[in-house]
């Protein structure tokens, strides 16, 4: 029984912690539920069979409405609800923005054994975004603690920190500094920059999507971004590999980097 829905942006990204309000045909509210971190709503409240109006809201997005038909079983699947960013092309205000590591993530995905993927994340990082009046002159800098890699397996993490891969004793920091910004759509850019890792500095481009801006519960203003990139381990002198009998590499040669970033307007993060 209950209501289910998936809340997404126009680019297909999840909208975490959206609020779903359900009203009956008289306009009376009968249910209110929050989406989880993956933008999914699952609420077990029993509803009488019939049509309902579903209104979805989220900070930084324009509200969206949909119709749900509750069946005799008491269930209704709204499906996917797409939210557009509030304010259309309105972008973050010029000035400094500070990355909030508590509400951001830096992750990487590598192929394992040719049949599955291993996901890791870095738990220690900091960053700063400088939005310029001329947006294409904006800059971003970030520092990641290499030893904070976490794949959920202590033995694997230890190997990744060793000289075969990150060599965190010799190279404790991973750095990124942008060198340019090129628009690729109304809400998308290519960030040109240089990534320093394992003692090597290489140009790396980020495919950046701007997800919106809104007020936070601590009196601040936040901007949300998602960025992806693909790296080759060999470009950063990480050539270790183990080849299985079938000729398949144990660890893929490429990494997909996934960044989910919240930045707070100003030089400092709020005291929560």
C-alpha cells in the first residue's frame, strides 16, 4: 500500500529530499512525504481508491504537479516527476563559494574483473569556487586527501594507498585547478583544468551541470553542481595491474569520476 515516486532533474539526476504533498479532489492534504537521498519516495500510508493531485517541491526548483490514481489495492505509482530549476537561467551570484564536504561527495568507479564495478570515495576534501561577473572567467580549486580513499574494504584501501597506486606517503594530496570554462548548454559547462595526482599534473576536463541555488536551514545560500570526468590510470603513472588467466585485467585502466557538490556562498562554511 502507499505512494511511490522518483524525483529527477531534467538531466536525469536525483533530487534528494524533495517534498511530496498529496491532496484529494477537494484540495484537502492527505499525505506529505520526503524523498530520500536518491530522490525516491516510498510511503506506506493507506489511501482510499480514486484520483489525487501530487505536488513536488524542492529548494532551488520550480514546483511540479502530477496526478496519481490510487487503485483498489491502496497503491499508486506516480512514476518519474521532473523538476525544472527555479528562475530558469539564473546562476549563482558572483563572489566566493565554499564547498561543503559534509553535503558533497567525491567518488570514482573502476571496472573490476571485466564484469562489475568497484566504487570508492574520498572522505576528506575541500574546495572553493569563485564566480566571476564574466561567468567564463570563474575559477575552482580543490584539494583531496589521498589517504581518505574508502571502497568499503580495508585490504583493498590499503593497496590503493600503496606505491602501486596513489602512494599517499609520497603524494598526500590530489589537487585540481581550473584554467577555463566553456558553456555547452543553458545549465552545462566544460571546465578546463589541471589535475595533480601521484606526482603527475595532467589536463582534465569536467562535464559540469548546474542544479540550482536555494536557501539552507542555517541562513546561508547554497548552489548545487554535479560533474563527471574520465581518467586513465596510466596518465598518472599508476601502471599496476594483475592479468587473469583469461587475459582480463583485474582492475580497469579507466576511472569514472563523479562529483556531487554543494557550495555555500561566502568565504566560510556556517557553524551548524
